[in-house]
């Protein structure tokens, strides 16, 4: 019997690719997309490089959620099960949440996964607005996530 490539799978892959392409093009950072056969809940890994492309050895994990059409492109929303959030929060590497509207020209949004905020989120719904758009202004914010996590992790 032939295997089927579902619409949901296509949208998820398109969103991960769009996110990876944007980070690679905008920041010149390598992005490794997760392999479904070994994926435990993190969709991508970003390696931070300096402005000439030298690796810093610092990594950020990304949880990517994608949609094909959002009638209100200034705002997106997704849910994560509590057990998935608990898994992401226990990682020693910083994690960012990514929302991708694959039908929008600039539909990639981000926010850091903040453990203190997570305990206050009920249900586990995350809303993204225009202020969360992934653009050039995100670079120093992303770079700043790593030292904080290293201090937390020891």
C-alpha cells in the first residue's frame, strides 16, 4: 500500500523550511531541521555565528508550528500539550517557539520559551502578534538567550 503525504505534514514541513530559510538568509546562521525518526519534540536547532560566520558554539532549539492560512495575519495562535511544554522547559538549551503562516509573505513569528511564564499559561495557548515577527531586530535578543540558559544550566 502506498504511503500518503498528508496536507498537515506538507504544511508543517513548509513552515519549518520557511523558518530555516529565513534564519539562514537573515542572520547567516545554520539551521538543522529535526529528523522525524529521532524527533523527541524539538523541530529545529540554530547555531549562532558571529557577523563573519564563525561559530560561537551556542545553540538554540526551536519548536515550530505552522498554518497555511490565517485570516488575521497580524495574530496567530497555537496550543502545546502540558507534557510537551514540560519537556521543552527541562532542556538545558534555550528554546524558542516559532509560529509560521506559510501563506503570508512575512509570516514567521517567534518568542522565547520562558519557564516562569509557562507556569502561568492555562491552557497552554500561545498568541503571536506583529511585535513577535522574526526580523533583523531579533538577532541580539536571540543571541542574549544563550548566556542566560548557560547560567541556569550551570
